[in-house]
C-alpha cells in the first residue's frame, strides 16, 4: 500500500500512537458534471500511495469495461462504485474515502455535480471544514460552480480551494488561469468564506495534485506563492474554525448506574469545559458548577469541542435529554420561533402550515414552517417570493415549534444551530435547516399576501381531489 512509515516495521505501537494524534481534515469535492471530481480523489489516493494492490488491480480491470480514459487506468472508479455511476460516468451518491500523509489525516466526501442531487451535495458538505470546487479550465465558472460555492458557504465552510482542472487541455496557460481566478473572485464577493485559494492542475495526469508540475513554473513564483493541492490540504489552518468561546453541551443521556452517580452525557458542540466552571441549564435556567468531566479513559481537566464526555455537577438539578449545558453568563435567547435557511430534500413539496417533527441537537419536538420569506436562486443568488418549496430548493423560512428552545445561530455553532425535518407519517427526513436567529415580527401586508396565496392553493387542492364539493363547502373549510 501506499503511505508508508518506517515505524510500521520498527515500532507498530508508536506508529499507531503517532497516527492517532494526527490532525483530521474533512473536506468535500464539488463542481459541475465532468469537471473531474472523482478522478481528482483517485489521483490523490494513488499518488499519496493509499491504494491497496488488489484495489488497483480491480479498477484496472474495471477500466476496460467502464473506464473513460482509454487504455490508462480510470482512477475515478475508486469512488464511483455504484453500477449506475459507472455506466453514466457520473457521481450520484456521496462517496467517502480516507487517506493520510505524514502531517494529517483526511476524510474526503465526493459529492454529485448534477443539479438533481443538490441535496446529496449538501449532506456531504454538512460535516466538512474545506471544499475543493473544481472548474474545467476550458469553460470557466459555470452554474454548478456558483451553486456549490453558495451551498458550501451557506453551510459555514470557511476554506474554499478552487481547483482549476484540465489545465493540460489549455496548454497550462497562465492567462487562462488568471481569467478564471478573476471571474471567480468577482462572484465570491457575495460569499462570506474568508479563505479562498486557487490551484492550476490536471487530475488526470497528476499535475500539481501531489507532485509539483514542470508545466506550471509560473505558478511557483513569488507572485503566486503556489502550492500543490496536497500541500494546501496539509497546511490549511482549521483549529481556529472551532468555537471555543460559547459553551454548548446538549445532553444526550442521563447516566444513573447507581445511587452515588448521576452524570450527563453528550458531545461538546462548542466551547471549553473545565471542572469548577459555572454553568447554566437551558431551558430551565438552573445554575450549578461542574464537579467532574468523566470519560472511559479517566477524568479530564479540560474538554474541547467534538469530545464525548459525561459531566457531573455540584448540585442536584433536574436535567433530561434535550437540555443544554451552557456558560452561567450566557445570554442565549429562548424562543419557539426562529428564522432558518432550509434545504428541501423530498419530492413532496414543503407547504407552510403542515406539522413536521424537528430534531435539533438532542431535542425532538414538533413544529411547522409558518411562512417562506423567499427562495434563494443558487445560480444568481437572487431572492424570489414563493409559497411552497420543491426538491433541492433553498429558502429563508419562519419556523415555529411547540416548545421554546435555545436559539443558536448556525454560523456561531453549527452543532446546535442546525436541525433536520422529519415527515410524521413516513418518518423520512425531508429537509435540513440552519438557524439564522429568532424570528422578527411579521409585516401585516406580508401576512395578508401569504394568507391569500394559501386560500388559492387550498382552493385548487380541494377542487382537484374533491370535484363534487360546492363553493360554499370550500368557503366553510377556509373559514375554519
């Protein structure tokens, strides 16, 4: 295989300890269809020597029947594992792969490029810290480039690497690379991502993926300060992306093995927790201090985001699953309504007023979308007024729940500022949302317009399914 270390042969325990303590970077690849996302991942795995011999033999054989690269091995087949993906030469589902180098461990999510699989791309991006957005050097910034950039930005990804691929087809032109950089930067003024890098490359031939290419000497100069893709992935600083300021510990389980121990289990979503720290429980507002931070390997002096811990408190407080442990001086608001950006993931449209189940952190409760403020055109970033939300669409909505919850902005704390929407009858996840703050008072004019649209939609629905109803029957239903 691959990425090797002398420690594997000399001291396997030391190697495993070194590997366990490496930094982990989760990233996604996205972009238009045929931009080379799967090929890029295959090249990363191949050139960093993370392919087993039997895997290489298998894709070598598969390349003869399903490959798209002629006589050479089609590295895209490493991640395009579904039969329909190989037949069409596209990515449909999200494929995850793991590899490592001497400096860092990586989990890659290869996401689909087709518009109809936007929901799959959003799923892959939800846990990523970095997005590689591929652009075909021949065509420049496309609709899907803007779409995926917007979704990545919407999901709070702060690091974007714009991989200008297939540079071999434009003779590694510096001028063409600069044109694409300028075009993307003009679009990126609408994004909030603070860190955007550009790399000219050829995933098919391996130029500037793992190894520096002799075809782009102009890129490795003082003016560009160029790095290969793997060098960027190894060096990007992600430790500061975590919120270490605002304490957030959603309680997942109350551990009560005997009369002498009561612990509150959960994964620390944000902030730093230490014994002796003053805390507050939401929504009750009760306060206490942390007595111990318990783990399987022993008590911790400090807990950081992402760690699964059990917390004991100095006082007996009524805490149950779904409650939050936050800092004692936290001013986190409690509300049963809030604004959210919702990505709709089901063929049946989202209609305001329908009751759904919502899962926020460790809390499950019922609620509804009371209004759709606007739909966001992910191609142009324009806002359009709509009355229902279809598959793969994204909109800013007003959400109302049956109980008050702590309202956390997604960009402050993704782990507690996000939720999923579940259909109450089928138990299918139909949408995902990102909280953008508490809901403001509604404009009376907007409420009137929304009600008029609701009447029209309901009238049309009743006439379609109950054609024998008379107008007075429909009006009687509306009056209720």
